[in-house]
C-alpha cells in the first residue's frame, strides 16, 4: 500500500518535473529529451495500470519514432536555440491566468472524483494484453481502425506534397 | 490501490503544462511538443479510467490517439521544415506576412 | 460487422476507395494533363452523392453503434458532397493559373471530404475525434499547397498548430466524458445521465473542453484568432472549401454532441453558450468593418456567421423546439454554403497571381464592365447581410425564430443589430463595384462562371421555395436509438 503511494508520487514528480523541463528549456534538444523522459515515465504508469500493450506502443511509437523525428528535425534545421519565451505583453498574464484556471479545475476534479482503482485481482489477467486489444480493434472498433488507416494514408500523401519541391 | 483521482490529477497537471507551453512559447517545434504533451495527458486519463472501470475501451482509444498523433507529426514537421526553408525561422511571432 | 454495416456507410467507402484508386491512376496521367484528375474525382464524388441520395429515408445504426444513419446524417452528407463538387469547380482553373496544379490537390480534397462524411454519421466521441482529424489533416496540407509562397506556408503552419492544439482539448474532454459516463457513444452518455450513473462534474468539465476544441474548428470567439490569417494565406479555392466544409463539420459535431448528449448540462452551459454566440456575432461583424482585403473581410464575416449558427445552441435543453433549432441550423449552413461558394468564386475570378486583386478597391468598375458578375456578387452580399429574397434572409429568419421560441429575446436582438452592422461592410463592396471607376481584371473561366451562375440562381430561387428545404432540414433531427 505505502509502496504504491511512494511509487506513484516519485513517478508523478518525475513526470511533472520533466514536463516543466520541456516547457522551460532554452534549448530545443533539451526540451525534446525532457519530453522523451516524460513519455517513458507515463509508459511506466501504463504498465502499473495493466496496459502493457499501450505501454510498449508508447515507448516504440511515441518516445521512439515520433520524438526521434522531432530531434531529427531540430538538428536538421539547426534550431536548437529557441530564443525568447514570450512576445506580446498580454500573453504572459493571459497564459498564467489560464494556467490557474486549469489548476483549479484539476483540484475540482480531484475532489469530485472519489473512485478508487480496484485491486488487480478484480480484473481479468489478460486485461490490456495484445490479444484482447487486437480482438477489440478488429471487432467493435473496426470502423475507427479503418478510419485511422485512411488518416495515415492522407497524412503520408500530405507530407510528400509538402516536402517535394518543384525544381 | 490508489484513488483514480490521483492519476487524473496528474494527467490534468500535464495537460495544463502543455497548454501553458502552447501559449507562452514562440518556437513552432516547442509548441508542437507541448501539444504532444497535452495528448499524452489525455492518454493517461483514458488508461486510468480504463483500469478503474475494467473497460478495455479506454486503452483502444489511446491506440487511436497515438496513430493520429503519428499522422499529425508527419504533416506538422513537414510544414515546419517547409517554412524554415523559405524563411530561415520557425518563430511564430515573425510570421506576420499577412496584416489586417 | 455484417453486410448492412457496409451498405450504411457506402457513400464513405465509395469516396475513400475512389481516392485510393486515383492515387494509382495518377501515375498514368501525364504532368500537363492533371486536369483530368479533377474530372475523375468529381465523378467519384458524384457517385457517392447518388448513393447518399438513394439511401434517403430510414434510420439505423451500424458498426456497433459507432455511426448512426438518420435524416441529420443524410442531409449533411449531401451538403458535404455538393460542397466537394463546388470546391473542385473552384479549384480547377485557379490552381492551374496559380502554378500549383498537382493531382494530390484533388486526392487530399477527397480524403478531407471523407472525414466530413464520417463526421455527419458519427455517433461516438471517438469517431467524432477521428473524423475531425481526417478532415483537418488534408486541410492543413491544402492550406500550404501554394508553397513556397510564404503566406500560404504561414497559413498552413498557423492552422496546423491551432488545429492540433484544439484536437488536444477534444481528446482530454473525451477522456473526462469517458470517465464520467463509462462510455463514449452518444446514446450511452444519454443513458448514463438518465439513470444517474454519470459523474456530472467530470461530464461538465469534459463538455467544456470539447466545446473549446470544437469552438476552435468553427471559430467561435475567443477561439477565432487563426481564422483571418489562415483564410487570407491559404489558396482561395482551399479557403472556400475550408470555410464551408470544416465549419459545417464542426457544427455537425457540436449539434450532435450538445443537442443530444449534453442537454442535461444546460443550466451551466446555456449562459456560456449565450455569451459565446453574442461575442462571436459582435466581434466578427465589427472587426469586419475595417478590413480592406476581401479575403480577410470574408474571414471575419465567416466568424460572424458562426455566431449566428451557434445561437441555436442556447436552446439545447428545450426539447420541444429542438426540431426547429436543428432545422434552422442546418438551413443556415446550406444558405451559408451556397452564398460562400458564390462569393469565393467571384473572389477567385478577380484574383491574379501573387495575391493581387484581393482588395475591395480592386472591385471598382466591376458594375459597368461586367454587369453580370457584379450582379451576382451583389446577390451574395445581400444574402450574407440577410436581405430578402435571398437564402441568407431565410436562414437568419429561421434562426431568430428558433431563438425567440426558446425565449432568448436579448440574444435575438443582438443578432438583428449585428446584422445591421454587417450591412455596412457588405454593401461597401456593392458600392465600390457600382459607384467607383476602375479597370477590374477578370478572367473568364468556364467552371468558375458556372459556379457563380448556379450559386447566384440558387440563392434567389431556393429562397422562394424554401419551405420544403426547411421541412427536410427539420426532419434531420437526430435519431437516438433507445
């Protein structure tokens, strides 16, 4: 019990710290690395929440493919130095007040929500395994699955259109 | 185990940090990364609810959101590279070729 | 899944399948003759349109409740598919003379259109989200299609960043709704609320986040900042498609989600929706006055029209007038679509390369040199203002009627007053066309001229026979399976 709490708070602290690191770094490469750390910590949460398949997807797709692409683009453009943080005078106060609203929203949620995650014994052993996820994807969620594939084709064509320059 | 609200609270904090990032950072790549952080927060909330309710649906949604994030990254980074080639800058404050 | 699931989404399957076939066909078309692709994609959309019309009538759900087939979805599908045809007609000559003709234009347009078609049928928040992505991602690329022209690239990047930002809101909102109702299907959410199983606070926060996300898509003030720049920078043919298609799809989602599922949250939501609608009408119309660029003017005008349509959302908890409210919104969307395509076609007719010919001043002398074109533009401007006998007038009439039936007199008054303000800038275009001397440069292109002709005729004729259309739109009331 206490171990659970300790683990949660340590991981949560790392997640929040890395998110803040992403937000505040002056160097875009550091930002990307902080975000990768954040994604990996969230992947650990997924494992703790009985979502092994999603956890692995998170690491391979998000932390692996997507963030490597980000780093690649940052290096390619030589855009490590990101310069000033904000521009117009009104932006910062507006942003911070929005942040405060969101934080109060969070407190609201925390007090509103009283459910406790049931013990592992209460759910099936194969909950979240690739087999069950796959079965759901190809039965109930067939249409969104196909829609995603169309989405990927469209974005592939889009990326080619944008980067192929006419000579 | 832990209350669900802890996980949702963490997700909400990450979401708020991401929103803040979009609003205060001016570099297109950093803004885009902040959006990824926000999506990630949504995913964490989905997985937590899925575990709390014993409903697999939440995990399936995360799968779709990841696929869509990948699609978005392909297009988004292509756009960023494209504009950098033309302008040598990805600072969105300098994107003011249009005036009203 | 079974056979009837497939037939229910047949228009969508046709569209996607045709687009994928066209990717392959494109290989065999020589580079100078890419215009063929426009014809081919138009044929695909027409087939899809015929199927959608044949399907008319009946109500059913498919794919385990992911999509629903009802009057609302058929009405919107037909509207989307006709918009797709109009968008191709607008693009055909324009992208050729702008030197950006590539066959991917039409393929991406078809993918975006399939996202909109999916949105019309969506009955699950996850489908709404995926449809939103499927329609947006090709639009991001289309907005930047004129690369390496800087304004087009900037428009694309701004649209992309704000678009993905708003998608993140939709994702988080959907997650909270899932946490509140333990499901994301709209009938499931309604059932959870009815039996009292839903956590109303979480639901409320989720609904608010979804409202913000969709508000960006339809450019409700204060989530409209991207609109003027994106509308101005994107190639005009893309802007027309974006202004009509993306906005209609956003409203399809807003109407479906808020009218059906979140109407029990009305006590908290209605004041917010009231304020947003009022703010959108006021700010859109007043800012439009000072615009000199016709594309920016139309962008602010489109924000103002968003305000008029979102007025109906304040009636979400009054089930006795839901039929009128949804009918009015759909009718207004049709009026807006017809008028917008006409107006944008005129803009494209006068646009030269490198963004010349886009100022209101460039329209001087149009009335004397090209009376037919000027007359058509006048019809569109009057329709935007809401002067009878045009579609725009009836659209506003039905909207105001629904809002008054709901008892929101104050909002209706704001609507009427802002319409009067809008007369100022719409009529300024007319005044410039007729009262000033000038040498407008106009291109005569077959598809553009026929689009202008047909939309101008439709704006007037349909308004005379509007009752059947409104009746049809009101029948589009959402079907909620028990």
